[in-house]
């Protein structure tokens, strides 16, 4: 993956990106993770994300109830709908007590896989 900078003459970041997710990862974090995965070749580690990316508004009704109305949906560049499904990790890692197994797996991958940004 190559991320360029607006500064003149900069070659940008050419290292690897990894994305860590779990069931608490939602909204814009899911969108960013999906973009890094699909466009930049980042690997996603952990558990499936929450699948909650719809932008919505709440309308108060005269009866005292409220109605949540979706305003827009999000579909990735490759056509994946994240709402209700979530971002699926490339490498599923279950959390463990006492250690951060997801972070450990991602760091191991980043340090052992050849190439720059891809893989």
C-alpha cells in the first residue's frame, strides 16, 4: 500500500497496514477497514465487526414513540454491503484472557510477510 502526502517530493508511506476488528468495531471504523482491505490490500485480523454503518435520523412521533429512519447506506468499492454483515476478517483470531492475541497475530504477520503493503 502506498499512501501519498501532499508535501512536495514525498513518496508517502510504503509499509504494511493491518486492521484489527471485533464485534465492537462499527460505523466509520468499518468503512475505513473495508477501504483499506479492498483498495490498499490491508489484512483484517480479529472478529467480524458490528455491521452498523447506516446513517439514520430519529423522528419523534406525537404518540411518544420514536421512529429511526435510515438516510443512506454504505456499499464498498467491490460491492459489499456492510450493514448487518460487518467486515469479515481475513484472519479470524479469537480473543484470549491475559494477552492480546489479535494484536500479536497482526504483528507477526506484518513482520514475516514479504512485500510492501500487500500480503
